[in-house]
C-alpha cells in the first residue's frame, strides 16, 4: 500500500500510554508532525520533535464526558482533518460518533453497540462463545460469595468487567487467594458481575488489526518474549498466526467493526491454537507491526480518510523489538537490585542477549529528546531500585476508562436513545 497522500493534519487523543508513543513514532517516521491532547501528566511524548502542538485537556480518567467537551473545543477551532484515538478514548468517541464526525472529517470508530460487546469483558466472553472462538473456561459470577465457591477454575484470573492493563485483574493460585481477592473493595462492592477465567499454559500473543466497515484490511501478531512491569511487554517477536487472522476476520464481520481492534491470546499446545483472553477496542503498540510490514497505522489513516487501503496486509515473522524502559523497571520490580538494572543497560548498549538484532520501540533514537524519560528512569533505578513502584504508579492511568467513566458513557447513550 502506498503512503497516505495529502497534508493530513493528525490529532492524537492522549500522550501517556505506550500505544500513543508508538503511534507517534510511526507517524513521525512517515513524515508527520502531529497535535496531541495533553492532560499535563508524565508523558511519553515529552520533547518529541514530531509533536507540532499540544492542547491542554482534562484527564480522560476523571470523566469522559468532560474530556469530550474539551476535545470538541479543540476541533471546533479547525486545524485537524484526522483524529486517531490511541487508547480507550475510542470508546467515548464511539458513544458520541455523530457529534465528532461533524467536527473532524477523518474519524474511524465503530458503532457503540459493537464497542459494548468488546469493552465489557462479560459481554466479550458471550461474543466469543456465539462465534465459536476458543477461550479459557470462564465463569461470569454475580456475587463475591459465588466467586469464592468457584475454586474449580484455579489457578486462574479474576477480572473486573471494565479494567485497563493489569488494573482490575488478579492472578489467583489457590482457594485462599481467591477468598482474599473476593473480599477486595473493588470486587465486593463493585455492584456488578466479575469474571473468573482458568489460566492456560503457553506464550502470550498480542494481535492487532484494522477494519474497514467489517472487512479486515490488516493484522499483525507478536509474542511477548519478556515481561516488563504491570503487564507490559519488554520484548516482542512478530509471528504469523493464520488461524487468528481468520478469527479476527470473523469477529470484525460480526461486529461490522470500523477502525482498530486488538486481542490477546494464549497459544496452546504444539499447534499453537489461540485461546482469546482479552479484546481491546484500540490499536496496541504498533511499532513491531510497522517494522514487520503490516503498516497498521497507515491503514488506520486510510480508513479514517475513506481511502481504499488495498488488499489486506499481514506482518512477517521474525521481527524483534524491545522497550528498554519497561525492561529496566521489570528488573527492579523483580527485586534483582541495582546489578540487574545495570546489566540491562550494558546489554542494550552492547546489543547482547535480548537486544541482539532488536529495535527499540518505545524511546526511539530518531527522536532524541523523547529518550529523556528513559534516561531519568535509568538514573533513578540505579540510585534506588525500589523507586520502580513510584515510577510505575498504582492508580488509574490518566488515559484509562474507569468503571465510573464507562457507566457515564453508557448512561449518556441510553438517555439520548
């Protein structure tokens, strides 16, 4: 597929997620300088030469409707013809799609009815069942008492219906751990069902796709080769998973999905059959896909601007990428101390071990000042490895959609309809 034509003026919806940073990296390498919505929190885009303008807005996590009003004010001033929601802002934009389609011509988001089936984990379990797509044995449990009685699914994971990354997900190995999780305020006082999903053995595949009104136009899969911190991937390797590509095509057709969609899967057995454990209405960390030839950001731009993206594209196998910042924090979080942090830095500098023939995806050398967070993190962790917890944070990320925010959006749609 050829590169997008025309001087597309692109606005990204946040700056604090790894996905936003990687979308910016891909756009920057394609020659774009973009605008970003900035909540004033610690940003992966600080100092980036590819950011042309920053617009101060409230934190999305503090209330999606207030954030939408601020976005509308930015767009009303003109200056942008493409809006790319890099995280769960896609959910909010889908809920008010007609309003924002009138403010910016380049917007590719699905219908909110489809988003509801993906964003709510209980609904996504039912959706996968309807389509006959494999997933771990899962119980949707109405009360904490019933949750405590389901130790037949252990070891497993307790999941809140609406959660971001590792927040709202707990690994439980035995009945005692299950009782402790069931007693947590987030679980016991949530007022809704929770999920208990049996843990499977196998590598984790992160799979992303882009759709054009239900038609799959690009897909890419990468194995998480090393864990970082709080569920992040410190190293990835691209793979081809034809079975997952067929499953995604089926999923997109059923939902008439428009724009990006990502899934996580455990590859089970020698056949590496994907069992789906999570659906996300967004594009996750696309640098590995770009380097592997899938061009998902370019295809996202194409469907946003109603251009023909051409035949579907799939990433090739064998592309290695890493995120040194996450590897450093993971080394500190594992309790291996200053020596482990220094060892990661030496290996990355000398391109040994995991860093042999691997490309940095989160803090690219082509955007020099954006490496400041990496340098600051390395210095802090060398001085005090225990500082990783303060750097990672335990609260809700600024870009995340909370359970309260989800109910706010659903209420706004239901009251309007």
